[in-house]
């Protein structure tokens, strides 16, 4: 389903719900008002008739010739009549017979008295009011105009009200339906126009040259969500091309690093096979090939570890470690090194952390090995462990060549080597610090460098304390 159809359908459903709800509310309000107005008119007619009657303590009088009731009975939609206590109709509106469809008869005929239920079923609404004298005269003492009690009856036809409500319902159904159809016809076109920039954006994406690192979307400055979407997509392209360039350099450097020991091994084997040699020469060649293969194996292991996403596998051997005791034990292994006497350990006691001793040992080995590699023999390499707030700082400091400020951010990238290291032809692959940073990230540690060119380097590993 296209986005235009989805948006149009949502809009039309919402509009239909609003129109139906609005029509129901309008019909309910109008019906209440019209019925209230209808009842008020009928009650007003009844009150006028009641006011025309004279109620005294001993009789009730209503003389039609003496009272003119101004009502709306001339239209035939309403009538009234006055009924005595003995059931005789003593007065009625001029349109009574025409409205009810009865023939004129004498006033003594009780058949003129309407049955409320019958008239309700015939489409009339009837209201009554009973008038009675508190202490009526005896029948023989009353005149023809005097009565003990009277019943005032007023009726109004329901058909005008029902007709009005019917046509109101028709209007409230037809008009919203017509508006909804117009909205359905125009809404899809408007939605298509509103979503046109998204289709243009999609067309631009299809036409992008994935091989061009400068390819970006042309995002118009509309200051709306479409501009945000285009900007976010361009940011994504920036990250993707950066990662692509990083992977391309990584692949090239990997090929170079693997080719070097392979070339050395291949050259030594080719030289050895040119002519028969002594056992000692073959052993020397095999030893050189063995050394190159071990170097190649270490490079491959480092590359495999760097290629593994952080958090892809659980950290092995995670445990609480007394860093002071662990550090002394680790540094004792360096005593057999040619520069073992240059190693200085400074550690506070009671430094407890939770980490993997094996992986932490790899970081320490890389940092100490680099410190020996890039500093002169006889200069000290200090390994220091101390508490810093709620963390433990493990630092390795040398007095070597140092690192230029412009190279400091790049030293943790794979295969990167500073100009000073390349100028002095120091051995190495450029993978050590990248591997140390990768392990530190996996252990949720922070590794950074503090260095000045010609003044040595200090690598600090920040570890959460327990």
C-alpha cells in the first residue's frame, strides 16, 4: 500500500468519524430544542385556557362567548376543548372538528370527549389541566355557566415536528456525505502533492552513485520534517562512507601486513632451494621461517580480534581482582627481559576491581612493550596504580620520543604508526594500541594517551573501582 493511500485512508476515516459525531451531536441538540419549543407552545396554549376560566369557592365558570383565546389553532395543527365534570364538552376551538375529523354534534354528546391514548397513537400530543371548586354548589342551584369542575384539554399535532426532524436528519446525512466525497476526491490529490518531496527524495536515493564518497542528497531548506529526514540521511551517508573508507584502508593495510612475512618466508625458502645446503643452513632457514610464521600468526589473531564487534561474545574469566597484588605478579614476568631493571612499579594497596585478568594482562603487556620499544635502554618505565575518585588509574609512563599532538587521536587506529616511529624504523605492525583500545572497550574501560613530542608518553587506563 502506497503512503499516499495510507495517509488518505487515515484522513478520510478521521473525517468520517468527525462528521458522524458532529451530525449526531447537532441532531441531538436540535431535536431537544425543537421538542422543548413544541412543548412550550402547547403548555402556553393550555395556560391561556386555564387563565380564561374563573375558579371560585363554589363553582368554576368558562364562557366561550366572553373569552377569545388567541392561539395557533387556525392552522389545524392544534385544538382545544373544555369538558365539564359530567363529561359534556362545553367549549372547543373552531377547528376542533376539522382537526380531529369528527362531525359537529350537540354539546351534551359525550362522544366528543377525546381519548388521550387514541389521539397519541393518531399523532397528537395532549395536555390537560383539571379545575375544581373547593365547595361546589348543589346542582339545582347552579346556572348553565356554573360547574363543579372542568377539565381543560389542549392538543397539538406531532407531524410538523416529526417532519422537521426528518428533514433535519436528511440534511445532516446528505451534507456530511457530500463533504466527505469532496474530501475523498480532493484529499488524495492534496496528499499526493504533500508527499511529492518524499518521492523525489526516493528518486534521488536511487540515483546516488555508491562509489562516489561525495554523493549526497540535495535537501531543500524547507524547515520541516522533510528537511530533517534529508539531513539525517546525509548524516547516515557520512557515517557509511567513513566506515567504508575505514574498511578499505583496513583491508589494504591487512593485505600489506600479511604480505610482508609471507614475502620473507617465500624469499628465504626460494634462496634455500637454489642449491644444496648444509644442515646448519637449512636449520637457520627453518628457524627464520618459523619466526616469520609466528609473527604472521600473532598478526592474524590480532586482526581477528579487532574484526569482532564489541560485546559480540561474553567477557571470559570476569572476577574481582586485587589490582595491587595482580600488578606485582604481572610485572615479575618482565624481570627476565633485557630491560627488566628499567621497570618501576608504584601501586597503592586495596585496589579492588572487577575485570578479566587475562585481557587486562594483554593491555598491560602491549603498553609496557611499547614503552620499552620507543624509549632508550637505561631510561625508566613506570607502571603506576592509584585510586582516582570512584575509579582506579593504571598508567604506564616512559621517557621516550613522545607523540606529536596531531598524531595523538590516530594512534589507536589499526596500522597507524607515527612519523617518528617510521623514521626510526622501529619494528611493529601498528596493531598493538588498536588491540589494547578494543580490549578496553570490551571491558568497559577507558584508555587515553598523554604525551608531548620529545618528552615521553603516558598511557592511562581508567578502571571502575569496587
